[in-house]
C-alpha cells in the first residue's frame, strides 16, 4: 500500500511539475501578435486614405455596459441585467458617446457588441473576440466596423498579475487590440450611410488602460482610428 501511495504521489507530482513548466513556457513565449502595435500603427498611417479618429473615455463617456458573465468587467449602471439574462455568457455590449479628441466635445454615439471567438487558444496566445462597432455621427451619417481582437497581452501583463495578487492595476497599458481580419492587424470598415455611404477601408482599436480592479471596475481611453476611401473620389468623404 505504501509503495502504491508513493508511486501515485510521484505521478501526481510529475504531472503538476509538467503543468507548471508548461504554464511558465507559455507565459514567456514571444507570440508574434504581441508586438503588433507598431506594425498596425505604421500600416494604417501609410494606407493613403482619409484618417479619422473617434475617442471614448472609459467609463466616463460610456452610457451602459453589460455582458453574459464571461467578461471580467463590471457592468453598469448598477442594477443592469446580465446580457441575455445570463443565457449568453460569452457576449458583451456597450453603448457610449464619442469625442473628436480625448477631452474634446461629444461628436457621436454608438455601440460595441462582442462575442467570444472560437479561435481562442491559450496554447497559441489568443484570447479572441468578434467585435462590431456602430457609430452614428449626427449630421453626417453612420459607420459600421468589424474586427477580431486578441487580448492575450492584456491578460498576461495586467489581468493575470492582478488576479494572482488581488491588487488593482494602476498605470498605463497601451496597445492595439485589433488582430484582423485584414493584413497588418487591421479591422474592416464594413460601410456606412449618409456622408459615409459606400466607403471602404480599415481601422484599428487602440486601448489605453489606466485602472483595472479585481471587482471589474476600470478606467482608460479607447481610440478607433479609421482610414477609408470614398468610391467616387478615392478619398475620404
């Protein structure tokens, strides 16, 4: 019996050691997409179309945010129901105002809808979502954007240390959240109405996280930087 227990303990110990070593290797493995910010910024700057940005302050410009339970962010305002009454765990919804500059006047409003991406994989350094943005600019029209996001770097450098320590993150974590679907880590400008009717192009989502607490409260800045062309002129509308 003693020999069996020792053998079992050795097997369990070996498995735990292997799992810990695998986790350490995975944590430090240099996945290429972790360094995509510089590539994405250069690509959108050199695309040759009309560049335009929309900013939102988190959570000061946000009207509401809710999710189905799988997202590590605090829903608000207080008392808002879970998205789908808890039946859609892998979804997130945001309604927000947008500014021309981080501290400028409000120029637009819109929504963000996210759903977990089936391509997510810890072994590949991918914590992905499908993301849809809709922006309504009074007097101009509406814009619709689609991207895939990868938040592995955010998880590794901010969320995991916060969860392990139980201490809130306060600092400045900046990066391009966009992974694709276009080359160069670009999202797609799907289309628009009014002044934006028929446009094509790309965009990137640039996040600046300044606060994240274990209870899911957060603060920071988001920029949606677009580069697009109008079909009639080849330039922005």
